[in-house]
C-alpha cells in the first residue's frame, strides 16, 4: 500500500494547504506553539497543526505551508513578539502579514510600567490634563510599537510577499492626530517599501520578495491623497473606488 509520502510533493502540498490554511488572520499567542488548540483564529476553522507531529518529513513540509500560506497578524506588544516561539522561530517563513494600528490596543507591559511611574503625578493633575497626558502617552506607545514592528518586518521576514497595515481604528477621541500618525507610519515603516522611493533610497534594506504593500481603513480624502497619491501605495479596492 502506498504511503502518504509516496505521493508527489505537489499533491502533498495541496493536502497540507487544505488542512493548514485558514481564510482569516492568525494571531499567535506567545507560548502556545506546543498546544494546537491555542492558535487563536478569527472564525471557526483552525489549522490542523497536529500534522506537525506526524513525522519529521511531514512536519518540515507542513511547517513551510502553515507559516508561509497563512496571514499572520503581528501583535502590538513587542514583549509578546519577543517571547513568542512562533515569531522567533518561524517569522522567517512568514509571507503574508498584517499589522493593525490601534491606539486602544496598547502594550500592557509598557503601559503598566508607565502608569506606575506617573501615578503620583497624575493624581495632582486636573481631569483635562490627565486626558491630555493619557492621549500623549498612548501616542508615544503606538509610535514605538509601529517602529518596532517595522524593523521586525525588515529584519526577520525575508520571505515576506504581502504586508497590510490596517489603520481603520487609528484614532483618538478628539481625532486630532490621525493624519500625523499616518505620516509617522511612513517614516517608520512605509518608506522602506515605497514603490518609487522619493526621499529615501531603501532598496538595500527592503525584502526583495515584497510585492504587495497595502494600507486599508483610510478615512479622509487627505489621508487617501497622502497614501495613494503622494506615496503611491495600494489600498482596499473599495476605498480606491470611493476616493
Ligand atoms: Zn489625538
């Protein structure tokens, strides 16, 4: 009787693909690699990662498909990424990644430390001053997280083919600083993938494989002009239709 591994590699890859790719972003928790049920997927279908334990050959082949064919979401927290076996050991296999830039989604480790440090000072501030402080603190936090994630992509993900930056929830309650944050996004990440580098000649650092860079969730005409016009990036088709 023929074994699974006697099948041609292309057929095996198709089977791996059916079992391991999901039509949603995968968010990897930091220490969950050994427990397949801890893969967190938006939706109901989880990758059948038990396949990775069948034998070495199947594991090696399936690993490439699992990490290369799914879309992985880079967590906001640098501490999660640094502590995560998935990002450390397999980030170099990622080909499709997304990063959501959301001011509400702050780095808990970072925030807790800062809050502890400023607690006494906050107590002496007025309500308006406290709100301003919190706003600026979250902005700083997000900026740091953006540049960390930018360097992560460039340094570790040499096979990356598509990168999507989601700015849908990039807002503060007063809406005062969204455009500036998007401009910072260019300085921190997008300039490395500028389709026609105008300011920085960055082809040396940009992963060669990256062909598809998108920014989705843009709101105002000014934001769209900047990203699609001045910078020349792609966005969601629906956004371009309405632009
Ligand atoms: Zn603001």
